[in-house]
C-alpha cells in the first residue's frame, strides 16, 4: 500500500512536470523597439545691445533681452548672470586683474532688471512668472545698464563683462 501511494505521488509529480515542461516548450519571447521622436525645443533669443566704446559714469546703455518660443509646446524660462570688471593695460588688453563689482555698497554697473515679470529665486536665477506659450514672447528681462555715477578712477581703463545665461524647459517639467 505504501509503495502504491509512493508510485501515485511520483506519477503525479511526473505528470505535473510534463505539463509544465510542455507549457515551457510552447513559450516564446519577443521585444519591440518603439522609437518616439521628440519635438524639438526651439527658442530664439533677441538681444539688442551695442557695446559702448567709451562708457563713462552716469551713462545708460540700452541692453534688452527677450525670448521667443518657436517650439510646438509651452516652455518655462530662467535667467542668471555673472558680472565682473577687468583692468586693462596701457594697450587696452585685459590684465586678468579683477576690480570690485560694487562702489560704496551699490553695483558699479546698475542693471535695470524687469522684476515685475521675472522673479529672483534663492538659487540666483530669475524665473519668468508665466509659461511662454508656443509662438509667444517673454517680456524683456533687462532694459538697460547704467554706469554708477559714484564710480571713481578705479574703473578707468577697465572693461565690464555681463554674461547672461538663459535656460528653458518644457512647461510641464520642473527645474532640478
């Protein structure tokens, strides 16, 4: 009786293994490479600026920057800038010597930034307050730069550098 039960158990296991093996025998795997071509994010930057040759204190220089979204989707925009003054030698070549960016607690180059439409964040970027729709323009980020009237002779024979960095992102994304 014991061997009959053992035989039945062995046959049941063999039967189950045979069915499982049959199922495995009829299985197959296939993969499909589906390629999605993304729409290009295309932004045009319009800058109106003419570098002054003899910039003097109290002089305003127009400098305008705006973005046009020519993508097929809305975007977000943010802008940061870096600035520095560099001493020039007697031939007008940069010496690599940096000068202070402030005079008496004020910027030596006073930037007229549109803080109505662009919000300064703690990370140093100015974020455009609205998404820029496809085909739309941002308002101007900056309007002009004025050489501080209190600048002294430290800035004679110097050159001012204002480097603006613009980043855009699809509107439903988030900045890292």
